[in-house]
């Protein structure tokens, strides 16, 4: 295990944050780096709101709430693994055991600009196939063309999952991989509901957030929590120079225009920096809570951080685990076995089991978000430039 140089890390991250803010690439941001259970770096910078000229500071940072978008996915993976550990669900169990409407899935194709059936699916979907993006469910051009259904379809998990069961798949399950933005993880969240007898928001609150002390992580914000949501950031460019401004959101929604009654396992949560650090620390500690209680068996955390997509299907330096990306190539700046995820609004985190590092980067922006965002890559590279 190598150790981080605290002074160098502070210098690099402070400099990088100032540069990004000067060009409007980030607005308000919170960063935290932990190693072996100790806080090495934590800082808040920028503005909570540009329009109202409210800074994001050490005083209000820990209580500021960010939209997680796809950083909801690893939490959904843990919810599934909890049910697996209790014998309520199997990673390779066909979802048709609980959702028989998925028994007649078809791979689609485009014909006359319409999505039509091409051939029957050769394999039934399972939680492992869903969590590792090998499912083809609303996962590409065909999925995008078929949409997310009507307002009635999207009112809750039961209805939206029923709608997803009517879609044509983008490819044969396990024969390809493509990112499933919400559908695959919504099916997993519905499986958790059916095997627990609880609404999904109540399950994750009782089984994950409360044990970890994640008091501000929620699908259904209170009035007080709504008042603490950071304003969405946007970047405008004038004469080659970027400037920050407030961006747009859908009133009363956490992720885009999704209704709050749709507890989306792929994108629906909001959280704070300290809350998500607690979640990441549980992962790096093999599923253990600070008091030693095992939230998830260590062997299932290893399953989560295992690349389940074969190299021939995904020839890249990172491949999908269960709800996370896993570094698999020694040429990457992150060590092999490191895993984590990103959100569409720019939030990002990773867990490094080799060096016992967790790092969480919170921002909400319409600019430079999602997988491969430049600011997230810089964060990773700056941290590992300080490993000695």
C-alpha cells in the first residue's frame, strides 16, 4: 500500500479547482479523499448559486444536497446484494421468477424508421446481466427511439418496469454491452421491492442509509432538504472564455422530469458529500460498517468489483462490474481493481482496495458530466500524482 502526500494533494487540487472555476468548468463543488479511514483532503469551493451570489463553503458544504443521477446505481447494486445475502434473490436467477412479463423479450431492429421485432431473446435477464449492462434493455438507439413511456407508465416502479418489459432489446443479452441509463436498474429496484415487501425508497432507507448514518440521502426530500439543494450550474462561453451561471432544473424533480413517486434505481437519489463518503468507505472496507457490523458480505463486495463483461465484448481499460466500472488495465492511472461510478451532473467517486483510498467529487452541472468527464479525470490523475 502506497500513501498519499497530504501537502502535495492539497496543492494540486486547490490549483486545479481554481483553474476550472476561472474558466467556468465547475460551479460549486465538494471533494473528499480518504485513505485507510482517515480524511486526507476535503474542501468546498465556488458558488452554491451564481444568480444569488451564494458561496459554497465549509460552513454550508456538509449540508448541501447534490443530485446523484447515475451515482444512484451503485446503491441499487448494494440493495440487490443485500437481498442476495439473505437468500431472497439470486444474481443468476431469471427475473421472470418474479416478473413473468419479461418471459417473451425480443431483440429489435429498425425498419422504415420504426423499431420492430427481429428475433427472440436467447437468454432470460438476470440481476447480474442487468447490473453489468449486458442486457440491451433501453440501452442504445432502439431504446432511445422507444422512449420512457407515458406519464402513466412513469408514475412508479411497478408501472415503469411493466412498460420496459414491452420494449425490444438493443442486442442479445450477454452478446454485447451498452449502458442502460435507468431501465436495467429500475428492474433491479423492482426486484428488491418484490422480495422485501417494501417500497424501494423505504428499503434503501432502512437497510442502507440508516445503518450508515446517511441522513440526507433520499428519493423524497423534505421541505428542509429541498432548501439545501445546490443550484444547477451551467457554463457559457464568450470570446473563448468560459463563465459560470445558474442552470435549469425541473421544479419538484431530482432527476430531469422524473416524478418523485418513481424511485428510479438508476438515477433518482440525492445526497451530500459526507453521506456518500460513508457509502464509499463501506465499500472499501469490504461491506463493513464503522462498528464492525457487516452490511453486505465481503465476498459480495468482491462480486460487485469484479469485471463481468468479457474482454472480447468490451475491449477497454475498464469493464462493467455490478453497478460500477472496474479498472482492468495496468496502463490506467487508477490501479487495477479500483471501481466506482459517475453521474450525469458531474458527481464522481471511486474505491481503491489496493491503497485503501476512497474519493468523492460532488458537483451538479449541465457542463462536463457523466462518464469520462474531464474534471473527473483530472481529479483522479491529481490524486494519484500524490501517491508515494
